[in-house]
C-alpha cells in the first residue's frame, strides 16, 4: 500500500500539486515518513511530518511552508485537518487505515483542497466503504498477493481454560528468539466489564513467564515519548512479550513477532481483529493468532469462525457487511441497516449490470 501511495504522490508532484497522507496514529505516521523519505531521497521532493506533538516552533514553520507551497508531501495524523492548516495547492489526499477515521474527518480532509483526488487505503475496508465500492461510487484497486517470504497466519479460538497450551507455545517462541503480542481490550480494570486489562494480564504473564521473557506494557494513556521508547525496545528485541491495547493495531512492523494473543476477542470488530493479526506473520516464521473468548453468543461464534477461515481482508469486509449492514450512504453511520430500502447489497450480478454503461436497465424492475 505504501508503494502505491508513493507512486501516486510522485505523479501528483509531477502535475504540480501537493499531496497529504493522513494516518491514525503517530507511530504509523512516523513510520510512513521514514519509509517515504528513504524512497524519495534521490528526488527533489520536499517531505514534512506534522503531528499533534510537534513543538509549536516547528509546527509554525511547517504550516507556513505548506501554505507557501514549499512542501510537496505532508505526512501526519489528525493534525493535517485542523482549521489552522492551509495548503497551497493540494491535489491528492491519502487516508491510510481509513476504517480508523469517521465520515466527517475524511470529508474535512478532502475539503482542504479543491476537486482533489482521493485514495483510501486499508487491509480491511469498513462495511460502508465496501458497499460504496459495490455501488460504483469508488474505484477499487486490490493487491491480492502477499509480499514475498510471508506465510499464512494460523488463527485459533480458545477459552481461558486452555491457556496452558498457549503459555507453552509462548515459551517455545521466546526460546527461539521470536516475539509475542498480547492484546487487552482495557487499560485498567472496570466494574462494567469482565475483560482483562493490560496490567492484570502483565501480572499473570510475568508470573508464568517472567523468568524466561522480558515483558513490556503499551497503552494509549502513556506519554508519546514513553510509547516510542517501548516500541523501540520491542523492535530491537529488548522486549520479548508486549502487552498492549489497540494502539498496536496499525503501523507496527516487527518481522520477528510470530505469536499474537487477543484477550476478549468478542470486544473487537472483524476489521480490528484482522488488523491485529496483520502485526504477525511478517517474515518466514510460522505464526499463530489465538482469539480468547468466554462468550457463548452465536453471533460471536460466527464472527470468530469467519476470521479463522479467512485471511483475505476484502473478503472479511464483505462478510462484515452481511453481518453488520453498510450504515448510511448519505450520513455518518458506518455500519447498520440503511434508511433507504433496497435489494441485497451483495447481489453482485445486478450491480455489475448497472455498472455496464452501455446497457439500459430498468433498475426498479429488480425489486
């Protein structure tokens, strides 16, 4: 996806326009900045990074250069869509991990320019986006092949009584010098939920594996510099097991990570679970993703079984669409049944006929 974004931004630069790439987290924005500047180091493109945590002096310099047209590519988080951000001649906006942004946020982004081209990137499109692509409002480019050297992640559903086998596998992976992600749905204990929080999971895993593994904690309430330090330690293999909340969902590239454990898997959507799973299996190591749940709900069982059987993010989005509905096409809801009564969104043959512009179809005769 990043290569596609770079090619598009370079073409936009040759046409005389600025490009902006927005990511949902600072970790991912920094990663994009490092990758893109490395790719473009032999060109004349001027690339800048704008984050919420950018100090005021640097931020003012960047904003002035952006308005004066002295920046060709700006990469950042939600900071790119603030009112005080003015572009000189914005021609292309790219939203990475588009499922992490709301409808209004994406609209604010494209409205920073006039008639800009738009690219949405995601491994798991949300139901509303998938429905819009079916109905022809968006063009699709699919990357169906995996990068060379990657294997398929094995996904397995477990309950808490089966943790012993997983602990053994965790120890084996650590002994092989591989690393482990553990995802918790909560930062701290809550009276309203029985889900495990980051700290309680850290205590349990330290008790079980503390003698053979170094364990780290990462969550959204930590200061940016603390989060950066923990991620650098994990990337440099100083931490064997990282226990985290959803902050690791996107933008974390640890090729050595081969095992992921997701506590309270029913708490997360299919897109999130697929994104978590995408943090492992990024090298030749055989990787495993364990989904822990105590739920007996048939809907939860169906959703998790879907994830076990499928590794295709677009196919998962289609299944998510059938389970959750597309939301509002003209509103801001991104899931649920739309107000407009229509035939099945998954009736692809009918939709394909509509897409064929040389055919005249009485659309209402289908209903």
